[in-house]
C-alpha cells in the first residue's frame, strides 16, 4: 500500500477534484478527512445491510430491483434463510423432533 505522503500528486492523466484538494494541505490529511466524510455519510444500519448482503452474496435493493437482476442473469436470486428448510409438522407431531 502506498504511503499517502509520498504519493505522486503530479499525475498528468488524473484530474484532482478541487473539493478533494480543499480537504487538507497534505495527501494524508485529505485522505483522513475524506474517509471521515464517507463514514459519516452512510448510517450504521446501511453499513450493516451492505456488509451482510456482500457476505451472503445477496442484493440490497427492493423486489423490483431483484426481479430486474434475475431477468438479466436468468437466475433466481432471493434472500433465503440459512440452513435447510424446516420439515412440515404433521398432526400430533412436535416441531423440531
């Protein structure tokens, strides 16, 4: 990983956004302030939703979005619970036995 203090700020193919430059006088100061901005812009509940969806390989959108992705991939995508489905309970039986 590159040290932000020694990073080359003279890349001719990359335009640095003036708003980003205004975050600090050094590369590490700008990076730290930008990191704070991103962390503060997304509520903790959203981070949790995104993290769990990524870990499970699931989507974070609504039903309409999921339907569109399913159509594009020609594959069923749904938010399924972990483990095997429960066995149906017949008359006189106790669940879990």
